[in-house]
C-alpha cells in the first residue's frame, strides 16, 4: 500500500481550519459510503441489514426496540428491516414469553455465517488501512475515530446550533 499524503496546511485562521475540517469530513463520509456499498454488495446485504447483523452478532439476542435504540432507528423501520432478514433466513424472530408484545431477534446459523463473512471481509479491508497508516499512527487513528464518532453523536443529540431563522431551508446536519 502506498503512503497516504495529506496536504500540508500552513497556519490558518480558526474559520479556515473549521472549513478544512468540514471538507475533510465530507470527503470521509463519501469514502465511507462508497466503501460500505461495495462491501455490503459483495456480502449480499444492504448497509442497514449489515448493521443489524453485526449488532446482533455483537450483542446477542435483542428485542426490536433494543436494536432500534442501539442503531438509532425508528422502531417501525427496524421492524421492516428485520422482516427482510427473517425472510432471507438470516435472523429468527420469536415472541418474548414474558411479554408477548416484545419480539426477540437472534441470528440464525446462516446469519452467524453471514456476520462472520462480513467481519472477515471488513477486517481485512480496514486492517489494510491501519497498516497503511503505520505502526505509530494506527492506534491513535483508532482512538481519534472513536472520539470523533462520540463527539459528533453528542453534538447531534444536543441539537443543531442553527437559530430558527437561519435554519429555514438548511439541513439540521449543519455540514
């Protein structure tokens, strides 16, 4: 893998730094979307289905509501996505004996195989990225991405900083 080159930026104003950061995030978002699309295509599932399978693989049996909360999806959206995985034979759905209104989802044996395959493909892909970053940068990159995800999630949950007047016609993402 070739060495990744980041453009050197001379000292710049705080406003320019924020704009550069936002530009870099948009580029990262596009790359992630393209990577996920190609990875999930080769695994035969959609991105949403992939996230559900991997969440079930990591957490074990979960209710539709618990999964919706973990993946920050509307419960009805989660239920429809789960239906498609049940129909594909990758997930089983059963009523909770303690609460008939609660449904429990779990990976079927085929779902476990699919999750293992997805993990294998994605681990190889991202291992190559981390190796390309170098031994000294890989661990800090992992920490930085975790921090960035948590910081963005926290800011999103706090709400957009746009005032109501500015918000007209503007995305809540404030990208």
